[in-house]
C-alpha cells in the first residue's frame, strides 16, 4: 500500500489531522493554487460536498492559510502566511 502525498498547507495546528481531512484540504488547496474561486466551484471541481468544502475552508481560514473577499458569495484565495510559517517554523 502506498502513502498519498498531502499538501504541506493542508496540515493544521489547531485541529487533529486525520486522513480524510488532509485529503480534502489537499484537493481544496490544489484548486485554489490555480485560481481564487467560490465554494460552489471548489465543490464541483473536487467532488466534495458543499458543506464539507465550507467546513475545511473555515478551518484553513482560522489557520491564516486562506482569506476570503467579497460579500456573501465569498471568493477564497491562498495567503502567503501558511507557506511562510512552514519555512520559518513559527507563527507570525
């Protein structure tokens, strides 16, 4: 059996990291690396449910890996904070 590679930004410090969550966050981050988009588009492209995507988006936002802009139909985008935290090894 082989191990799946997870995106480094998919790991959370405030919550437990379990396999299904890591996989879902990796898929979401992969979509957002291409372009910023809303929850519905992320859900369609990943094949995850809307509620699941929204849950993980909020978890990633709490870790300052994502930010949202707009009103009500939020557009989600990656921030540089998560990558910076990985490089320096500490939170800013």
